[in-house]
C-alpha cells in the first residue's frame, strides 16, 4: 500500500490513486457504507435520552486503563522471564476492559475499519466495472 492511499485513508480523503490502479473514490464515511456514523447516531441518541453520558465516559476510561495496564503487565512479566502459562489474569483484564470500552471506543474503531474496507472494495469493484 503506498503512502498516498494510506494518508488518504487516515485523513478521510475522498479521492486518491492506489498503486497501479484507478482512483478510489469511497473511503470510510464518504461511501455508500456508513456503519460508524449510524452507530454513533444511535449511541448518541441512547446516551442523550437516558442521561447515561457520565457513566459511559467512566466506563470507557476504566476499560481503556484496564487494557493498557493488562498489556503493560504482560510485557513486564515477559521481560522478567516470568508469567509463562499464567496469563489468565491478563486475559480476564483484557476481556473486562474491552467490554467496558466497547460502546464508546471499540465499536466505532471496528466499524470505521469495516467501513473503510467495504467502501474500498465497492469502489474498486465499480472502477473495474467502469473500465470494462
């Protein structure tokens, strides 16, 4: 993947040229598939209607902290040569952290990646159809 395409994906550009191919005109949030924005609208409406905002932020902060601390603990144990076969606590912390941060952090990231891939495939398919 060339740097122009990668920069366009990160910046959400609407048109760029892929290596050896035609223009890719649909990136995440710009193409026909917009799962992230639909989920964000749904979640914002739910949070606004229930007054769940402060709890949601707290859940996200605690979840991300748990994930970061679990990864750091795992890395520290591996560095010290310990922790072999005793990663149950790390996986438990990762699971709880992912569940806590899922609505505000994990779902939007996953849906953004899915949007980008789906819109890229649709764009490449449409460009191939137009060239034929």
